[in-house]
C-alpha cells in the first residue's frame, strides 16, 4: 500500500531532517506540499458555529454584543451539545454568488484549537456509542 511519503518522496527529506540550509529542494517540496494538501479531504462540519463566531460572511451582519453573526442560530437537537446553523441559509443559497462564499457543506475551516468543535465531536461520539 502506497504511503504519503511514497507518493511525495521529497517530504521524506523534511521528516528525516535532510533539508539543506540553502533549501535547494524547496520548489519541489513546495509543489509536493501543495499537492498533498489538495489530496486531503476537508474535516466535516459538525455545526459548532465557530466560523460565524469568528466573522460574518458577505451575507451576514456582525453582532458586537454577542460577538458573532446575528444570523447564527442554535439548532433544535436531541443531543446534549449545542449545534448551530445559519438562520438565512435558504435565502443565501438562492443567490448565484453563494456558490463560493459562504462555503456551506465544504467542511470545517477552523479545526485547530477549536474547543467548541472538539466538544461537539466528543458529544457526537458519545451519543453514537451509547445508541442501542
């Protein structure tokens, strides 16, 4: 079975610490890193709302008192964790420019150091493993 290092052999140099101080291999390694990232699927959205808590998209409006987009709403759910959705999603997807932004369904763009997302992932795992 082919590994990532088999597919991108110059990355092995990074792993082994064999990159020269002059980075002569950098253009090749850069291309491989870009291809590697392009090959990775995005993390799935778990509806934590962090993207809308960080900033409002072109269709949204910022609520400085709540420190989030005004259209971010909590979803009704049987889960013990709060899930969120865009309150104007149905209106946004009617606009042809919404194909590009916001990226509904494209996956999570805020996976690192996202405590809200991690809590929901743990909640979903716990709910899934406790099903009869």
